[in-house]
C-alpha cells in the first residue's frame, strides 16, 4: 500500500503513485517493512528518468531520495561521479551492498531534501525518482537544489499524476488513517507533476521547465497478492495499519482497498493496473 504522506525526501522505490496529502510524515521510519522488495517495481521509471537526463561522463550527479539505489546505479553507468542521498540509513546500506555486488563506485550519504550534505555548486545533474514529491517544504527543497547545482545544471524528477486505481487506493488509505487519528486534512499537496507549478517554484532560481508524460504498470497474479505484498512490505502501510489495528479498523480498510484494486484491474486473468507519471526537466540558465 502506498499511503500518500510526505517526508523530507523519500526512498526512490515507492511502489505506486503516492500523491502527498499532508506534510506530517517527516518522522516516518522508511527502514521498517521490506521496502527493498518493492524497488524493482519502479526500475523502469528510474530508467526513464536517467535516460531523460542525458548524462555525460564528466558530469557530477546527485540522486536525491535514492532509497535502495535504482537510479543511482543506473546513473553511474553514464557518469563517473555519482552520489545518492536518502534519510533512511537501512536503505542506504542496501544500496551500498548492491553497488558492491555490481562492482560500481558510488557514494551514499544520509540527508534530506531541505538540508543536503553537498557543497555549493558541486553538482551538474540532480535526479529524483518519486522522491521530491514527499518534500514537506517544496520552496526549501528548491532553494537547496539551487544551492548545490552548478550554473547550467539541470534537475530531472518524476512525479505521479493523481488519477487511477493506485491513486484512489493511496488516497483512501491516507484519509482513513488521518481520520482515525483525528487529524485535519492539511494543505493541498504541491503539484510536482504540473509544469506551471514547477515553473513558479523554480523560475526564481533561474530554471526553465519541460514535462513529458509516461506510464508504468504494476502487476501480480491477483489483486489480493498485490495488496498483501504492499501491506507487508511498505513502511507507510506497516505504520498505518499498526494504528488501525489498535483501533479495530484495519480489516475494513483492507476490504475497501481490495475492492478498489479489483475494480481498477486491467487484466481479466491476473492483475494489472497502470499509473501515469510526469518526468520534469528543469534547466538552469544562470
């Protein structure tokens, strides 16, 4: 399950399109659950982001919200200086171990979107695969990216388009947990998938923005199998269900989520849902 609640920068392997509804999940421990088991579902999107970046060998690359390192390890095939940053220490260890297995030289550092452990003007390209969408303060994240990005550099990020079965599922889960906690809805999420919103955010720092649209399918042998995998593996699901179980509301949510997935199933024999996402390229002109 991919409940749409943001943190300062999230692990890249989010399985499903979370569209942040609140900025109150910065303390979420992304190391709980088995997040790494979901990362493969987003590998194709990571490839699209890296390909869109058009990396060159001499460029210095930062993967912001790298998680288990999908985009980081793809980027190092094109550039010799790649750094992955993420707030989840356990996922960074997984990324380091995978880099070692593949014989790739990559630096992984703990850090957040609004406070990067990177020197000023020391990066040529910033990649972010479904990570910046979890920044609780987009303006702070934009200012920090502008600080570390060299003149003429670029940002390439992906963001889910809020539509479809996966979006309905994550929104339902998020709203259910919020209501169970008696929390207010909070402000509307920043529209990372929209060019105009990104331009308003980044133009003051000297960026132009272009956006392309893509699609990613999630598949399993059944809707039940897919839901069970999400509920058991994703940190947000683990945290949210623990709250609902104490209140006796977990089973009702499971039933609602399964119905959403079955209604949105695109495969008559197994299970498949398709989510659309945007890839934005922001180029710095000063």
